[in-house]
């Protein structure tokens, strides 16, 4: 089967605990069924960790969406401000929902949209929720171990 490149990893962000600032990293180890090494949801220290559901291992958001928020009357968001792990470029993430895809060598399953909540508004001290509804990215399960790096291709599996 021929796989075509549909996007790239533009940024990676993790944080050790709920509410703490997201740290930009050049690469991160993905752990199947768990999450990203050093991230709050992999260790059970995330805000929503007590409600463990499919799709909680990894979150992704489109750079193009984040860039349009300020142009649409919302605040300009710093990289990682959406609190999603992977910022992508060149791919419509909603099109992956229900499908397997790869980020570099790591296979994932896109489970559902990652809708924003008022918790994000509170952390940012900005009203971003309305600007991100149905556009805040997706949640995915990590199916295979591996390393994800900035610049990695994102491909439908």
C-alpha cells in the first residue's frame, strides 16, 4: 500500500502536571496505550486524568487554526497555549477521525475531536473557547511505541 505524506509535526509540547506551562521539546517518546513520556496524561497527573477514556493518550491541533484565532477577533496564542501535544501543519485533523495514522514511526488511532472547555479559558486568562469549538484538534490513541520529532511526516496508515 502506498502512503502519501499529508502533513508535518510543527511543534511538540508536554507538561508534567495539570495547569503547569507546556514545554516545547524537539522530540518525545510515545508509549503505546499510555501517552507521551513526561506528559501529565501519561503519568495520570492531568486535569481530566481520573476520567480515563480512549483518545486520552495524545492530542493534536492544526497550526493553521491557531493562527486564524487572532485574525478572527480572538487573542494571539503562543505556541503550546492550546495545551495540545502535537501542533501540525498541512493536514485536516478531523479527516483522520476513525482512522489509523502515523506520526513518523508511531502508529496512532484518531478517536474524536478534542473540544475546548472553560478550563482552558481560565488557564490562559483569555476567552478562546468560542474560537476553538469544533476546531480545537483531535484526540488519539498511541498504538505503537516510538519517538515523535518535530518535522516528522503525518500519514494515513
